[in-house]
């Protein structure tokens, strides 16, 4: 399999030609899914005893498979939290893979880990956390939140041996990301949800803790606040929540997976006041910091606590902790052992473009949300549900039922025009189906927004 022949070289040229074309395409096809049965009929058997050949396999990928997958960087992909990696980051992701570096230990990946850490220092600086705070790149926000909560519970139990077998409690809001509940399942913890999808205020947290029975309150080891909810872009009362956590000696985690990028924007930085009080912070560069998938990050106020919770031991690993191999080992600070150096594309893009251009690109998402809010308000058939928050906009098509929102989504996606999905929002105590924009891509235009709104008329 490792032999090099002329067919492989020629196929490599075709692959690179496709990659260059895709990287430079600012308006790629949106892509629409097909059923498994349809795909099987189009591609047939691809994994066989003798192989189907690289040229044939690549042709199937280029002409069938990728066209049945959504381009996350399409300028009219405004559903969920899309992504828009810079061309520099995508290109360097190819270099990262080709370099084939194991990024778990300094002994094997010193140079590449050093570069990752340069990008991490910039992320840490955005949070305002004190000197000594640091973090590590993860596969995404779920792994980052999980790693933070493992660290939080480990620290909680180390402070009191009687808690060794106690099932802990995480307090968060109903607007928190779904990964918080998923993470709690993994570590076998309970979650107490404060009933608000809006801004979680410090007073709400204080009231929740006050109403808990004493034995239950003793089991609370962490509070998760959100800095940019996935559904609506809302930033919780980080300052008020942080003060309560400090007074109760409870771990304060801020999930800023989506919204944390806006820390780099001076005009909205004040909205995040209080994040500097956090014990840990999640930020996803593969969302609004223009990195390719998969690149999340978790930052710790005291990294030593994470190292104590996550560092693995084994005779085959001893050499990595030896004096002669001493350095920063990313595997010591999160749940993953084997890892790629996923922070390199972000580092290269930052080094190439500079942080000022990042601020400008992130600001564009906020600007687009404001433009959309204005257009929605001016249109006769639409109205805002909430004022735009960060780069998220919730709005309704006046008179529509839930099934009409879904039909609209599928119609626009089926013809390859746009992907905008509905969500739910609680209004006057009841949930209703509404439409939602999330702006990440700086290539999205006002014309795009107008055209999407026109399909609702």
C-alpha cells in the first residue's frame, strides 16, 4: 500500500486540483442529502477484496458523495452553528495531515505543539483569566465541556474524601447546550436545570441553590453558564454567576463554544464581563474562529488541576514524562490520549492574517445579524422574536404553522439555494416554532438575506 507508482502520482494531481478549486471557491454548491439506498445504487460496492482503484474511488467522491453532503461554508448556510474556515486554515489542514505528527506528547510533537500553544495563548488572553491560565485544543465543545467537568468533579472530591462515591450535581439553565446533559450522563452526574432559555441571572442561580434541600445542595460541584447560547446567542450574567460560585466555593464553567469568538471584538467585549472569574472556559475555533473541523478548546484557570485529573500512566507512557522528554503534553489536560495537532490550522491562519483581521471578520457576523433584524422588521410577512444577539436572529413568519417552517426549510435545501432550519422558542410560557439565522460566514451578503426572506412571502 505504501508503494509509489505513476497512477498514484497522477491521482494525487487530480486530488490537489480539486482541493485547490474547492479552497478558492467562495460560493460552493450547497449539497443535498440522498438516502442510503440512493447512494448505494449510485456508488455500488466500494470496499472490496481487490479495491476499486484510487481514480475510481475519487471520481465517486467528487461526483456523488460530496454532492450529497452539505458545504458548511456556503454563504446561505445559516442553520445550526455553521462554519467558515479561512482558505489558509483549510490549506494548512492538508499540511497538518500530511505532516503526520502525534500531538499528545511533547517528546513526539514539540514543534507543532509549540505552534498550537501560540494560538492558545491568544485565546487565553481574550478571556482575561489570570497569569498561569492555559488550555488545550480538543475535538469540539462536547469534549471540552466533558474534560472541564471531569476536572471540576475531581477537584471537588479531592477536597473532601467523603465525596468519593457521592453523585455530584451540575447546575445550568434550560438554554445550555445539549452537550451539558450528555456530558453529565457520561460522568454519571445529575443536572439541575434552571427554567429559562433567556439570560441566566445571578439571582436565578442564588434562588435555585437556596431552594435546594441541604443534602442536595452539598452535591453541587459545578455551575455551567453560557456565553452565547446556541439557540439565540444569549450571554448569561457571567459576573453575577461568578460571584455566587466564588462565595459557595463551586466550580464556575463558562461554555463559550459558539459565542467566545466575540471576545475578540472590542465593541461587544463588555458583554462577557465576568468570564475572567471562570475556573474553565470552552471555545470552539471551528465555529466562529474560522478553523476547519474538528477544533475545540478548553481553558483552565489552574491547569494543574486538569493535569491531576486527566494525566494517564502506564509503563509504555513513562518515557513521555521523563526529565529528558519534559514539555507540555496536551493529553494531560483533557480526556483524549491520541490526538492530532488540530490547533495548527488556527495558528497558521492567525499568523498569516493577524488578529485585527479576525476581529473584523467576527464583527461582520454581528453586523449581518443587525442587518437581518432590520430587514425582518421592515418586511410585512415577518417579525422578530428577539432582538439579535451576537450573530443569532430568531424571527417568525406571521401566520405560519410548524409544518410550514419545515416545508420551507426542505424546499430551499432541496433546490440547493439555502439551509435555514427552524427552532423552538418559548413565548408567554408556551413553545412556538420560529425561524433562525446564525451568521458566521463573512461572505454572506445583504442580498442573500433578502433572497431568503423572499422565499417566505
